[in-house]
C-alpha cells in the first residue's frame, strides 16, 4: 500500500492544491456562464437546478456533460495527474459514473447537508473528485469527519455528536484550482455562502468497473461507453484540442446509454441529514 493509499484509508480524503491551472479554470467557468446565459430563458431552463438569491434566480447545478460545451469539462476530467490519483485509489478500471455540479451564491441558503455520497461494499473503493473552479469562502468551507468512511453512518447520531462538540470535524480550505478527492462514504457537509459572489465546483464520481458489473449491477455496454468517454477526455487533455464532430458519437453514447439491465434496481445509495450548526473552530 502506498503512502497516499494509507493516508486515504485513514482519513477518507486527499487534498491537491493547485491541481488546475488558470486556463482550465477559466475555460470551465466560461462554459458554465455561457450555458446558463443560453438556457435560463428558454425551454432548457428546466435542465438546471435553481435557487433565489437577493430576489434573482441563480443556477445551483446541472449535468455539465449535457448542458456545457464539452471541451473544457472533458479536458479538465482528463488531467493526467488527477486521474493517476483516482486510479491508485479506485483501480485501473475506474469508471466516471456520475458528473454533476454545484454553484453556491451569496444569500441563496444552499447548505450541503451532512451526508455520505454513497454506501457500498468496502472490498471496493468509490471516490468523488471535486474540481474547485472558484475559491471556497470562509462561511462555506467543507467540513468532514475523518475516518467516517469506514461504515454506513446514522446521520441523526452524527448530527448529535457534532452539535455536542464531540465529533472530530476537520475543515478543508479549498482555493481556486484545488482538487479534493474523497471516499464516497466520507461524512461531509458545508453551510450556505454568506460572502458576495459565487463558487462553482464540478464533481466526478468514480467506481470500479468490477463493482458496477458485480454489485449494482450495470451493463458492460454502459461501462465501455463511460470508459471510452474517459479515454477521449485524456486525449483532449493531452493534445489541448476541441472535440471533433466524430467525437460527438462517443460523448452522446456515454450520456444516453442505459446504465442498468432492465428491471434491476439501483442499490447504491447515500444517506443524509440536515446540516447543523457547529463551532467553526472544530
């Protein structure tokens, strides 16, 4: 077991400062702003999760693969260094199973509740990668419970221990360009943003193909399509080029292919509890 794997096994997370360069960040932020400007007043507005802040409708999330220009997102996901970390933790067969986003605005009241992203068989490892396009403000910094990833947690009990001040809460201060990799079972949460402006984070969840096929279950065709998307992302990151028209087939297939055999239920679930108040010095 490597040092990274040992630390991750103990804490449940790995913080990578400055993993994204400014060019990558600005490209993703530009793609996000362009997509929202395009969709907000049209029929595609329903594809966005929105909130109210200072009397205005603001975007809080969307599926970046379907709403944003794919080039910036895929080049970011294809970063060699970050994928190296992911594969060292998940395995060479890592599948980008879910891609989503979160933008917090001052006054939108958007708290990320205490939760585990998923509960899964611990003979495997599933991770979430958070790409911080913008810096996290002090009021909304991510708080985690190191070591909580080792078992499914009762969120009511977790909330009680945090409220009583007996939980070992760690605070992660992420700057623009940082990447945070955490175990999908790590308990974490954040309060609403109070400072002016907004903060955008793109998330990608990786699962071992073996887990998808054996325990969810998923189809081999779905795994193949998602891994082909990842291979395209790596190639775009390496060359810096934009997706060509023929790449659209790979992208569209990865987005639209059915994930599971018909009639099978998804058993991969997370758990959550309302985000409580607690001492910022924890």
